[in-house]
């Protein structure tokens, strides 16, 4: 038997106290309980009396701590086990490494448990321990709102085409938390929104998002600006459409009413023309800029001819799809006829649009409070994009 003073714990290498059966530092069993013989490291039985020691070893107070780091997306897990004694030595190193790994990501929750009742902390949020002997570091996914599926958005939102690109980028960037790639955004746009006209304007609509809403990280890789994230939130909550409706209402209220008086004939028989000409003209941006072509250029390209239905549906398409308004009114159509200097404007414009709604399923009547107007159906969009100009 070795002298008592020469016994060293085979687990933590701490010199044992004289006559000690267990290590005072880690609780590892050093000697046989029956004959006091020094135990061979890893032995199942005492070499002197044969007393089983495996049960004693299993019940000894060797504490193994663990660090688990979970990441998302597509989950990545790291796990390390060590004793309390080792944990005390490396806790600051581990904390510094995880700081570097996690950075300053917003709304991350870091839960760290105790090393032998000593708490390690390097984050603002500390969760309660799950098990007394474990040292666990867990990162939770960033808390986020519940967003609707993309397929549902097509029915609930009426956005401009560059705004659809912004929304697709938001979904492809894990709700704005990571970078996104141009080709992935364009692919989903082509899948869900592609038409002849939209495809031609895709590059222009994409460029319109830069500086204000998105910025370049490296070639073909981009990220959202704070204004871009705020814009998407407003779009998804319908706030952007509400703002446009309010602006349209203000424009309508600010426009002077046009009263037409026939000085040559004041007889009641002229009432029909007065009613027809009493439509309040509403202006819209019909001119070319860096993001769109002019109304005149669009008409020259689509060639609706002298057909009243073709003219009206082309005007409605330009106002809502190219100029980006939520709807058009009879006043907008009246303004377009005047701006293009077209003859043959219908006397009963509202009735003509209503007939096209019923007979060709081209328009949909909308009412939002005091605002009343029209939107194009999908049939009308396809007609303008694929059937105009008409085949000779």
C-alpha cells in the first residue's frame, strides 16, 4: 500500500488528504472502502480485497458539465463536456468565444447555467438552469411576428411591382434577418408575377429599390436598409394602402368641381349632356421618369386604336399597373382622354365601364369609405399584356 501522502487523484490530479477515501476536490473515489487500498484508475475491483468499486465510481460526485450551442437556420449544434474544476478555468475563454460567434445579433436569448454554483454571464438575458450540474448555453431564434404565406399575400395585397420585389426579398432573407440574392428574388417574382410588361420593367423596378430600401453587400448579394424593413412592415400590415387612399381622398377634395353650363340651350332636354360632362377630372402622373414610361408612349406601343373598350382598359392598366395607383376613377379616364387629345370620349363614361365590368369581366368596383373607383381584373391585365396591340 502506498503511503497516504503520496496518493494523487487520478481524475483531477489533486493531491489527496491523508487517509482520504474520496478526493476533496472532485469527489472521485481514491481508496477501497473495505481495506483502504489505493484504487487503480478505472478498476472495477480493489486489487487487494476484490471489493467491487464500479458502483462506487458510478455514484461518485464527478460532475460533468456541458456546453451546447444551437444555431439556426438548418440547425448546427456543438457540445463540450468537462468537470466543474475545468469549467472554472475556461469559463471566461468560452464566454469570449461565444461573444465573437454571436456578435451583436438583435433579440438573441442566451441561457447559461452554473459551474459549481458560480454563474457565468456575458449576455443581458439569463435563463434559469435546466439541471443543477449542467452548464448549458442555448441560443434561441430571434423572436418575430407571424407572417402570412406568400400565396395568401397575392389575394390580400395590392402592391406596386417594385414593392412585390421588396416583399419577395423580405421572405427570401428570412424576414430581413440575413442577406439575399438577386437571382432568388427574381426567380420567385417571375414565378408569381411574370407578364410581358412586368418582365420588361423588372430591371427598372429592381433598380428603384436601391439606396433607400436595399444596399449591396457584394456582387449579386444584398441586404435591407432600416427604411426597407420599415417599408415592408407597412406593406404587410396594409398601412401603405391606407396612406395612398388618404392621399387620393385629399387630392379629390382639393380638386375644384367643374360646372358646365350651356349658354346656347337651357332647356331641360340638355340635361343628359350636363350629367355626362359633370365627371370631376382627376389628374395623375402620366409623364416619363426613371421608373416608367409616359402614358403617350404606352398608348403608342399598345395601339388600342379607336376602340373605346381598348382605350379604357389600356388607360386603366397604365394608371394602376405602371403608375402604381390602387385604383382608377372615371375622372382619371376623362383626364387621360384630354391629355392624349382623343376624340370619341363616351358621353356616359360610368355606364360604359359598368358594361365592360359585366360583359367582359374587366373591372371590379371598389369602395373604401368615401372613395369609389375601379380595379382591373386578371382577365383585363392579360388582355392588355398579351392581346394589345391587336393582330392585324
